[in-house]
């Protein structure tokens, strides 16, 4: 591992990728568009199933291609050029969400394609952004920079949620025309896709201008694809010589898939099971990001003090407990057995009309637990992968890292979709997430931080 450290501007510009893309995850995939998709765009019982299907397809694409793309990046260098390509496709995908007309009168496939394209493109972008970390920061400080990136991302998500609530959701409920947008056609909600696209396109600029990149190597693209594919296959075979990396990738395969699905389905769960309105879900998202941002930065601090593995283990147990508690409630019941509907009028009075049930208030505290442990898991995982990977194969191994994070990302949504088709019970479908979290905890027992 090189002791090279980029300038402060270069390092901070690298974190702009997390700042730029987080509103996609926060506003589109979790708290705004996901709720609109399942509640208005696809009216009926199969909205959640169709939404998880988009993530199944995107996950398969990322699983197949991201390791090969990482290997090609190692061969050709110039990772920012690749990030430019995925950034363009990411922006296009988000822009297509504008066409999610209420009730899907023109069909659902263009919008589903937009979700798939955006999810796939940002996943590929993460491969190249993560691999750049080895070229801009020393090993001793990677945890802090990684945590700062995730922390800034959550702060961006928080700002986006607040702005969208104040300038679109609340005023949109009081008028038929808002900034030229027809609210009866939900244009003030559908605009979230183009807005997130503009946000990303603007804030990703510093990374391209100021973050140093590896020099481009004059290798023909077809030759690099062929060699990259061969290198990936060889790297996969060589994993027997990197047993510790292999075990960690298997562990991450399970727990990252659980984390991804938890956040993708979180807003839909709050709406359909807990009975929250879109405004209440947005407030929930604001509360979540208030805790997720600082916890990610704090996770980077503890990563460099007590080690990545301990941070991951503590966080996974916290997420498991929080997830079980989330599954224990619906609109009238908490902790499986306690009926709380009769107390709802008091809740509405004490929360000034913002929330209207005990379940909603308790769910907020559970989500705070999820937010507190989610960020450190991401921060420490990225830092641990850097620690235990050979530096000369950085992008290639981060391709495997993305593979481990996405290779089964189609499986959890896919299993949930199957359960929803036959059972149509989102709580039962969420049990798949808990199972994968447990498997991740078990596998982490065998990971050695010293490589």
C-alpha cells in the first residue's frame, strides 16, 4: 500500500460522490418515490413486488459485470472516465422517473427501466469510486475518509428530505398548481427524479476536477475487456490464496444484501404496515438521516480506534435487534402482543398532529436504532476491504467487493417478491432480511482484520 496522500481538496472532492448520489437512495429508493410507486403509480397489491423486481434485475446486472469492470479499470486506469459514463446513465435513469403517471396509464415498463438503469449505473460507479480510495489516502486514515464520505452522504439526504418536504410536499397539498407543476397529476412528487439527477450532475463535478486519478494506459478496449474477464476469472481462482478476503466477501454478500433491502423497503413498510402517510414517511426519513450521518462519521473514528471488524460486528447485532423490533409492530400492535390503538388520540395530541398512533412513534425509535448502526457498517466494511486486499489489485478486488454486495442483491428482493406473490404480507417477506443479517454475523466470526 502506497503512503501517497492526495491534497485535502482532492480527498474532500472524492467524498462528493457519496454526497451527490445519496438523494437517489434517500428520496427515490426509500422515502419519496418508492412510496409513490407502490401507493399511486401502481395501485393495488403488487406495487411492492414490482418495486423489488427492479432491484432484483439491477442486482443481477451488477453481480455479473462489476468484477469484470473493476479488472478492466486496473488494466486501463483512468477510473474517472468510467465514472463519467456511469454518471451519465445514472442521470438518464433518474430523469425517466418523471413519466410515472398516476395509475400507470401508459404502462409501467419505462419507469421500471429507469429504476433499473439508475440502480445499475450507480452500483457500477461505486466500484470505481471505492477503488480510487487506495490512490488518495494512506492506510491509516482510510477509515476516517470513508466515514466522512458516508456521513456527508447522509447529510445530503437529510437536506434533500427537508427541502422536498418544505417546498414540494407540504405546499403541494394546498394548491393545484405549484411552480407550474400540476399537483393533481402528482407532478410535484414525480419531479423528484429530475431533481435528484440535477443534484448529482452538479455535485459530482468536484470529483472530476480535483480528485487525482491513475494514468490512462493505452490498451485497446476490446483487449482490455478480454484481459479483464480473464483476470477476473483468475482472481476468483486466486481467492483460495486470499482466504481471509474470501470469507469477508461471503460475509458481506449476506449482510450487505440485508442492509440494501432494509433501506429499499423501509419507506414502503412504514407506509403499508405502520400506516404512515407520505408526509410522515418524509419526517421519518429526516429523523433517520439526523442519526445516520453522524453515526457514519463516528463509525470511521471508531474504525481507526478499535478496528473495522469490531465496528461491523457491533453494528450488525444492533441492526438485527432493531429489525426484529420493526417486524413486531403494525398499525395497532407493538412488540407482537401489545394492542395500542386506544392510545392513538393521545399520541396525535402530544405530537401536534404529526403522528396519529403509538405504533408510528415506537417505529421512529426503532428506525433511529437502524440508522445508528447502518452507517458504521458501511464505513467499516469499505475500510476493512482496503486493509485486507492486495493494493496492486485494488479495483479488481473492489469489483469483487461490489460483487459480494450485489451478487445476491437480486436474491433477497426476489425471495421477497415470491413471498408477496403468494402471501402478500410484507412482514413475512421482511423475514428474509433478518435471515441474511444472521448469516452475515455468523460469517464475520471467521474474518481476520490483519489479513
